[in-house]
């Protein structure tokens, strides 16, 4: 049986990651996120948001050529005291990624067709 695991970013066309994705945020509903690649950085902007980070705001950004090292945005309700925490993006394949907010949790995303 073949072992599966994260796909090295160099094996994925970065443009394949662009578009709309769906992520399930703990304690919230599914949210639509737009992924955009700028140079080597994937920027994830909420299309739909929640009471903490609203639509139109960046939820995370990660450098695809630095092993997915990035920053995730967290905030109190009503987008108060927004701050960035260290995080990491794992590209599972061109239709599934995971972002880990250090000390805050993880969200799995799937490409929205």
C-alpha cells in the first residue's frame, strides 16, 4: 500500500491553489475562502466570515517556498484586538490543504468546485 502524505509544493503548480476553497472553522459554519498566490506567498481571504474575522479580511498567509511557514489572523468578537500568530500551511494535494494556527487550532480546506 502506498503511503500518502503532504505533497512538496514544488510538485504542485501554484496556480492550482488559487480560487475558492471551503474551510470548517471550529465552533463556526463552513466558510468560503479565496486563495491568491502573490509571488511565493499564498494569501487566504475570507469571502464569508464570522464574528471574529469578517469577510474581506485575510485569515492566513503562508510562504510556499519556506515550507508553508506563515501567519494566521485571530481576533476577539467584532474583530477586536486582531493579531497575527505563527502558523503553517500543509498542502495535502491540489484540492486539500490544512493550516495550523500555533496554539489556536487547525482548519482543513477543500477546493470548492
